[in-house]
């Protein structure tokens, strides 16, 4: 069995950027994050887990006929917070 190479914090941040820039859809980012969140054998640092957990579920809607639970502005704020925490 080969070891799973989990994404780095840079790669997680890149998904936020790609989403904000419109290069990836919310569905694509959510599916990517879900693939990592469900891997029980991985060990995450707190910041990576926080950011990855935000991406998992990024495509959720408020309800029938509603917009996204977390709008584009919220996603941009999360990206800014991630960058701020990385510098701390």
C-alpha cells in the first residue's frame, strides 16, 4: 500500500484562489476537498484542516431556490483570513 500524499497548505490556498478567480467551480472545489476530508489516516495541522473544512461544503445552498450558503464575499474573506493566519 502506498502512502497518500496529502495536499500542502499552498495547494489548499490555490483552490481558494482558483474559486475566487472563477477557474474552478464550487462543485469542483467541494469534491476535491471532500476527497481529503474523508481520509481518516491523514494528519492535518490546524490551519490546513480549518481551510480544507471551509472548502468542503462550499457548494451548499441556503435552501430551495436560495443562493449559496456562503457567498462570494465570504469566500474572499476566508482567503484573506487564510493568508493572514499563514503570516502569523
